[in-house]
C-alpha cells in the first residue's frame, strides 16, 4: 500500500496481500520454504488475535493511535485509516476500525473525532521514538479526553511499530 508506483498498489490491503508479498520475496531470494513457514506463522497470529477478541463476548470497536501531532498540527492525532496495514490488522483480529472510512492508510483526527467515535479500545503503537506511554500520558493530561470511556477504563492495547506496517 506504500509502493511509489500507484499502479502496483492494492486498493485495500488484505491478508492475501501479505501472503502474496511474502511468497514473492521467498521466490526472489530462493527460499520458498521460509516464506511458507512465515505465512503459516502470520496466519496463526491472526487466528490467535481473532480468537482473543471473540472470547471477549462482543465485537470490539477500535482506533489505532500511531502518534501525537499530524499534518503540522501538534494537537491532531495520527490514526490508522481504511486502506492499509492498520485496517487489515484490526479487521483480521476481529475488531472494527472506526476510521475505516478515512482515505489512505493513515490520517489526522482531532481529539473530538476520536472521543465521538467512542471506541471500545485504542490500539497504541509502541515505537522507540514515540512510546505508547507518551501517547497515554498525552491523553491523560489533555482535558478533552477526561470523560472518554476508553481513557477512564484504560482500555489500551499496545503493539510494536513493526507490527503496524506491512512487510
């Protein structure tokens, strides 16, 4: 979904997009067995995540928060949209991405948009340059978020940056 040649970009990333890319890399580097093994591991990871969500007893709505500050606005939040890896990760795990109608892979959202969406959970990206704790601290010290259910209940799931991007 990030290919410089727009003609090579899929409209939306799917699990099959990932499996095809891994298989292609296995062919390029002449290690098809390694690619098959990796695809099996990825399929298992998706199945485990989906089972965990389903075992909660209800469908979960989610927003992926990647960063604080977006598009030159220090108060805008960088969130996962509907075309890329984020949407794939959330839906494959059995969650509903509340910003799936946003164009592209990522976009900017205001605090009020996130609060109004009222997610069950926030999936927060942990990166060495921008920790999940930094994002949580921002919300806990930003008055707009005080009444949000997901903040009051600390309904957060953290994932490593490497798990939020295809490839």
